[in-house]
C-alpha cells in the first residue's frame, strides 16, 4: 500500500520564505477566547483624544438569543467626523482635516462582564448619499464574538435627530419597529444602544444587521 500524494496548497519556490509566499484568502473565523492577548489596544476606544470638547460616550450592550450578556464581544466603530467628512481619499468630496482635531474615525473596544463596550467619540455629521439624498448622523458598528464566524454589521442612529432620521434612506427602507432597534437612547454622558444577536421570532427583538 502506498501513501497518497498530496499537492501542496501553496507552491514552494527554492530560496523563498514565508514572507514572499502568495497566500490565498483565509477562511472566516471567530475572534476566539484569547482576543484580549492581541486585538485590543490601550486607546482603542478613544476615537477622539481625552478631553476633546463635545466628546460623548457611545455604549453598546450585546446579548444573545437567551438575553444573556455576551462578555468578550469585540466592538468596532467607524464614522464620519463632526462635520460629516472623512480624512480619506475615498470621500467623494475629497479628504478633509478632521473635526475636531485628533479625530480618527475608528474605534475598537471589548465588552465587559455585562456585555457592554464603550467608545469615546463625537457625534458625527450628516452624510451625502446617492441621488441627492442625505444620510442622518450615524455610527457604523461591527460586532465580533465567539461562535460568530462573520462579523455582524449594524448602525447607531440618534434619537435627537428626528428630522434627519425621517429622510435617511437606510431607515426609510425599514419598518417602524426595525428603525427603533437602530435608534440609541440618550444617557447622562452620551448614548446607548442595546443589540440582540438572535431571536427565533422574526418579529422579535433581534437587531437588524446589514448584508455586506
């Protein structure tokens, strides 16, 4: 009996090393139980520098289908600055210096034992959308957790932006109940959104997520 011959997944070139091998796309995977080792960093939750005028806290509480808080969930946020601009060449209006100074747009935080993660940021401005529409101020949220193979993506809208929310094209595509699930509530220091990852009832409490 002879051993089967397997072709290597990646070609081996003489004289090359792992830094030059053209690896393919890796499969989706969860953040795993050891995310604390390398994924968070000290100022990850600070989208703006400490002490920035107008800074607010955005807290996100995550529960599973049994309404059990999910500790060790990792949250990432991405948003426009207070003027509704991005310091990035992909902004169709052109890259602009951030407002306020030191704003970086991206945040990463890990939930505590109550399933709550907090980022420190500023309220974003409105954004232009297709066909002359305007998107209401919002924050994009990515959720990573053990057992979740693909990141879950949702949004946070603000309860005090009634007029802007009424014409937002994304909110307009949802029914009233779903829109309410994306609207944060005001707190003493900012805003809070509750996120429910799963609900067997299609009309239940599960948060709307986006298919990207």
